[in-house]
């Protein structure tokens, strides 16, 4: 790219950023994230997407959820049956059997721990990353459940690896649980998770996928 073309690109990006700035300043936290995810100016404005609207009580609750150790399941048979049934679905996304088993196991464990339907978590992963543990969005969301790095800086440990399957699912489930508790419906919680609060397009995508992962454990 020539210096002339580079200069033109800088001008275009700067102009786009100035146009989006008023919206960023007047938007809610979730709306800011949605705006960032849909503009090419994510680097200048990413710093504005944070946790400033989370109360101290909510922060403490999420931290407690993140800090709890993975529970030992007392329903090993149900877990094994469910994992066996969902494996072919997960492997449709070119995921190895070993990786698919790991994903299914941690989804079951943390979904059960947070009283969330594990089929909902797999549906979310389908939409967010198509089961790629190393997926990264334009705004820097990472891993299977596309967790924004600011969550680990604010609530967990800066050293946490969001590309690790268990860690990513642990964060994702705790964050989704937080939004469910805050907004009281799964639809609103999913929209907030995606940064598109007040819209139904994203939740509807998730709901359309859930049926692919609902199996009986009897």
C-alpha cells in the first residue's frame, strides 16, 4: 500500500470514528459493545467498553462464581449419556473427538453449576465461534464463548487464558448467569451478552440452534 493510500485510509477511519463517537458517549455499556463490534474503528473505542455499570454486589457475585472450583457431578451417568449424544453435533464443525469431549464435559459441568441449560451454552458457542477454541473477533473477544478480555482483568486474573476450553466456558457461563439474574429472561440476557440489548436478532439465532443439542439423559 502506498503512502498516499495509507493516508486516505487513516482519514476514512478517523472520519468514521468521529461519526460513531456521539453514539458511544450516549450508549449503554452493552450498546457500546454492539457498536464496536459492527464498526472498523474498534481499536480507538474498545477502551470504552467496560464494567462501569456493574454494581459492587454484582461484581462480588460474578467473582464468586468465577472463583468456585468445578463441581464434582453426582450425575455421571446423565453427563455421559448427554456427552455421547452431543458429540456428533459438535464434531460437525471439524472438531476432533478429544476436543469435542472436552467442550461437552465443561459445558455440562459449568452449565449445571450455574443452573443454565447446557443446550443453551452449546447453541451460543455454535453462533459465537463454531466450536473454534482459538476464535478471535474483530474487537478482541476470545475463544469458544467469545469472552471479552476486560472480564478477566476486572473479575478474574489477568493471567487467565481465555483460549483454554475450561477457562473460557467458566467465564462465559458466569457472565451469562449474571445477565440472566440482572434481566430475568434468557432473551434479554443473551442480547446483553452479545452487546445488542433491546434487540432480538441475536437471541433468535441462539434459540434456533438449541434444538440441535437437546437430548434426553434418561
